[in-house]
C-alpha cells in the first residue's frame, strides 16, 4: 500500500473516530445522545431501505423494457 493511501485511510479513520467520540462526549447526557443517535440511525435505515426498493423497482422495469425491445 502506498504511503499516501495509508495517510488517507488513517485520516479518514481519525475523522470518523473523532466525530463519534465528539458526539458521545457532548454536553448532553450520554443516554440522551445515544437515544437520539439510535432514532436517527433508524430514520437513515428506513430511507436507505426505501431507496433500495425504489431502485429495484426501476431496474426491474428497465430490464422488462430491454427484454421487450430485444425480443422484437
């Protein structure tokens, strides 16, 4: 692995770890922060799941159209 790649990975990991620690040690109670984080994570998960389902529907329709076009 190149040195520049190692530095970039280390920087990225440091940013993520620092962000997480910053949130966990914020002035709000840890329990409140963790609860808020869990709610937000559930919202993100729902959005991602919805996006995946929508993408699957779109790709399925595109595949049907391609099959119809090729079949003609």
